[in-house]
């Protein structure tokens, strides 16, 4: 029989411990950066109605490094939470 709240504990451990390792930090940085670049490209596409500008915004946000430590931390946090909840959704539900 499974432990009560086993997957929920696993989700918390995933979210807390993954960015504390070097490989986890880099992986979540890359994953979060991809998510943010897709989100900025799509929002620019829906607001400006120009496909060329949206593609340029996507490539600029995808391939240029962040300019501050807050951007790096935001990418890691967004990547970690998204990956953690995707793991939980695919395994526990």
C-alpha cells in the first residue's frame, strides 16, 4: 500500500531539491527559459499581429542570455514548478 500523501511529498521534494543540484539547476534554467521565450513570442504575436516581429522576439529571448540575476532565478523557478507539476500530473493523476 502506498504511503499517504506520497506523491505530494515527492512533488515538494522535486520542487525543492532539483534546483539545488548543478545538473538540476542548469536543466531547469534551460527549460524555464524555453517556456518564457515561447510565452513572450505568443503574447507578442497576439498583441502586434505581426508574425515576423513575434518570431524575432522569440529568437531574441531564446538565444540571448538574461541580463540580471533575477531573470536567471525566474527562469529556474518557472522551469522547476512547471516540471514538478508535469511530473505530478503524469504519475499521480
